[in-house]
C-alpha cells in the first residue's frame, strides 16, 4: 500500500514522486468540505491504518461483528 498526496490538474489526479502501475486501483480521500463527512487528522490516520489492515487480510467477518454486538446488547 502506498500513501500519496496529489492535486487535480485539468480534471485528473496528479501525484508527483510516486509511481503507480498502469491500471492500479487507488482509493482517494478528499479534504473538501462539500458533502460526505469530515475526519480529524487522528481519524484519517486510523482510517488509513484500517485500510492497510484490510489489504493485508486482517479482517473480521460480518457474522463475528454481529455476534459481538449481540453480546454487548443482549
């Protein structure tokens, strides 16, 4: 996983200093205030760490999440 900062130029995302393979899938997080939601710097860091965990396959199944929620509220 790579983390890079870029900007929009002529309607395209431009990232300098980082090479991506043609056809690579990327996730874009914007810092715009329009719509969506806003994250603090700490929340953004936590989100990026969580994405990295998921990329490594470190996930929990939906069934496990539901079971833990049921235990908390049951």
